[in-house]
C-alpha cells in the first residue's frame, strides 16, 4: 500500500497544503486511520486523496463542513459497509451532537468577535473625543498663558498707579499740613 505525505496529496489533488490542513482539521472525524511517519508527518492512502478532493469540491460549492460530514457518512460509510449501518447511524447521532456543539461555539465566537468590533469602534470614538479634548485643553492653556501675561502687564500698571497715587497723597498731605515738598 502506497502512502502519501500532505505535500504529495497537495500535488496529486491540486489543493494547497493550507487548504488540506484546514479541511483535515474541520472534518477530522472522516480521517480516523491516518498513519504518521517517523517525523510525525501525516501519511495518507489513495482513498484519503479522493476524500480530500471530494471535500474540496463540496466546499467550493458552498457546502458547510457539517453538511459534508453528513453527506460523507450517508454515502460513503453506508455504501461501503452495509453490515455496520447501525454503528454508522449511532456515529452520525454522536457527530450530530458534536456538530451542534461546534455550531454553538462558532456562534459564540462570532458574538464575541462582534462585541470586540463594537468595543474597538467605541475606543476609536473615545480616542477622537480625547483628541478633541486635548486640543481644547491646549487652547485653554494657551489662553491662560496669554491672560497671565496680560494680567502681569496690567499689574505693573496698577502697581505704578498705586505708587503715583501714594506719592500724590503724600504731597497733598504735606501741602495741607504746610510742610515743604521736596
């Protein structure tokens, strides 16, 4: 019996290695008797190559992996081993439960992904608001600096005027008291 590595299956089937790995991950239940070589690489037989081609063809038609597993169980297993149809049917029931669980998990993953997207959008909006607030804060800071300069300038004027008023009051007081002004 001839065995093929994943790379050889890819060449024979004209399917990329990444697609083969993904198919294998999604429908691993259909590949129960895969052997491995001493380097722990998958080893497939001719029927596995045909199975990969069939799976890939069904996927290109838009059929879900869940449907592919159902079709495969219904057609391949029942066609090749009518004696064990009862065990295949119970396997199908077990797989149905597993596939339903997978669907629920995928739904939850999608919900979580949607929530993350929503939070990212809110984060972007908050960042924009923060940017706007930072600009407003910068403008207020600049205006405050200008006000401080203006206040200091006016304070100097006020101090000068107070000094002049004080001198005038002194002069006026001395004049009223009859003291000579110097």
